[in-house]
């Protein structure tokens, strides 16, 4: 299966993608050049491809979007923020394995097998 590239969003259009669209949304806050952030991106692209009908995954550069970092009290990158219909559901520091990523989402929301 091909991986679906992550769309990058910024503070300026955050509300349009997260709150206005509805549905399940996963934000990947990353640090440019960081090994953990670079290792996580292919996993999130795979998730974005496999569950493209169930959720949308977006990436946000944490350094360039400091107001979002402060607003969600993000202290370390990479981090994940999960929303459902515009409601904050969960926040996680780090990404881990693909299985850990699915577990993070499924402990709040259930994705189909």
C-alpha cells in the first residue's frame, strides 16, 4: 500500500482543519531534523493511508507554531493530539511503534480492523 503524504497545517488555518471539518483528526507536532520526528512520519503516513476514510492526519511544525504548543501545553516533540468532531480527546508525547499509535487512538476511539 502506498503511503499518503501528510498535509502540513499552521496556526492560521488550524481551526479550519480541526474544528470546522469535524470527524476524527490526529495532529502530529514535530521538530524539524529530529530523529524521533523523522522516524514517526512514515508510520503516520501509513495510518493516514490505511484509515483515510475514518480519520485525517495532519502535521504541524512545533517550532514555527508556538501558540499551539502553548495552548495545548505541549512540552516535548514529537507529540500527538487526537480530536473527534472538534473535541480534544487525548494528547501523547512521542509516537512509538505503529501498534502503539493504533492503541493510542483506539483507547479513546475505535478504528475498524
